[in-house]
C-alpha cells in the first residue's frame, strides 16, 4: 500500500508540475522608444504594455525602454525588423527615405486638424501596413502629435525672416522646408534637441508644442507661431515572427490592447494640444497666430513639397489622395 501511495503521490506531483509549466512560462518583449518617460506617447505605451500583460494572463510581458536608451530613433525600426528588439515605436515620417508612403502625414498643409489627420490615416493605412509587412513588421497602432508650429529665436513675420536660421530637421520633409526657406538644415532627433537648442546649434524649427514642452524650449527660444502645418504620427509595431510565435489568445490580447491604445492616444493628443500651448504661454513664450504673409509663404512652400511628394509616391500616392479627398 505504501508503494502505491508513493507512486500516486509522485504522479500527482508530476501532474502538478506539467500543469504549472505553461502558466509559468512568460514571453518577454523589449520595446524601445525615443521619447521621454513623461511624454504622452510614452505613457500610452506603458498603459498598452500593462494591458497586454493583464489580458494575456501574464503570458506576455513588454518592457518599455524610453528616451532612446536602447536604440536611437533612426535605429529602432531596423532593430525590430532584425529581431534585436521585438517591438518598437518610431515617428513614421522618419523613414520617408525608404518609401514616400511613410511621409504622407508630413506633407505640409495637407491635413492640419485631427479630423483631417484621421481621414488621411484611414486612407493611407493599408499601404503603410503593406510596406511594413514587406519588411517583416506588423503595425499595432498609430497616434498623432499635436499640430506642428514654428519656434524661432527671433520674430518671424514672413518666410524671408527664416533665411540663414539654423533649422532643425528630423525627417526628409523638415529638411526640405529648411532648404525652401533658405535656412541651414541640421538633423537633430528629439533626444538631442534640448542640448542643440541650448548651444545654439538650432535657432528655428517646426515641431509640436508637445515637443517644445518636453525639451523646455522656452529656455532658449522665445517665439512660437501656431502655423498648424501637419500632424505627424508615431507608429508602434512588432516583429512579425515574434508576433507569430505567440499563441492565438495572446495575439488577440495584443491586438485588443493596441486598438485601445490607438483610441486612447488620439483622445489624449487632442485634449493635450491646447494644454501644451497654454504651458508655453505660462513659461513666458510669445505664442501667436502666424501673420498673413507668413501663412501665405508656408502654403506656397507646402504646395511645392506636396507636388514633389506626389511625384515620388506615384500611383500609390495618387490613389491615397483620391480616397482622402472624397
């Protein structure tokens, strides 16, 4: 009898270990981002990661690496594609050199409000997903930045006032704008922007009030003009092979959390847009609408850059703009 008890006891222990095995196993992903921990995009990713772990019953844990500590902004997409990280977040337009489709949301004055930006995104999403898929990546969600405005160390009432300015570029589009207005374009990503401003490497730039707030731009730049040039988007994506390695319930958990993150991110971006500008004013900056001359000058530059983008994008670009304009 004692032998039988020992046998049954061993079987029960073994059965318990087998049953506990899958529950104890946890897949871990690293997700690099280039933005500060208290930026609303980063906070949204943190909420996304927490929800994924909850919905998956702890089977998937995502570790967020903000502020470009794991990879610099231009390196993140390739790092995810090559499996050095499982997921990542980048500014979509940062990769316009790979394919014009990644730059559609920064064509100046094409989509200048949240409603227009959402419409443009829905028109371009299939093409963006297709391109990412060809690179071994799966799109999870996108969230826009607030509308882009002009920051300057000196007053700007017309385009000619920007000639010779040290112009911060962060993608193809902003570099071209710098060239078009006669400024000296300098490529500076957000993680290095505060230092570039403090040392005078940058004296003018187009970016969101959110970025201005993140880098305490009022310490170096006194003027902000609300030109509402475009609403660039950050995209969060995953290595397709890493996603495929998950079981179906965990995949569903990731996509459910991603849908919630996109909805939440758009809402927060919209709500915080005015708050960020209010903060610039509170810090002593001169926050103004652009003069008629400045607005007309930027619109002229925008039309030329839009034509250049469409020429590069070809039939795919025409198709997207056709859907958008309906």
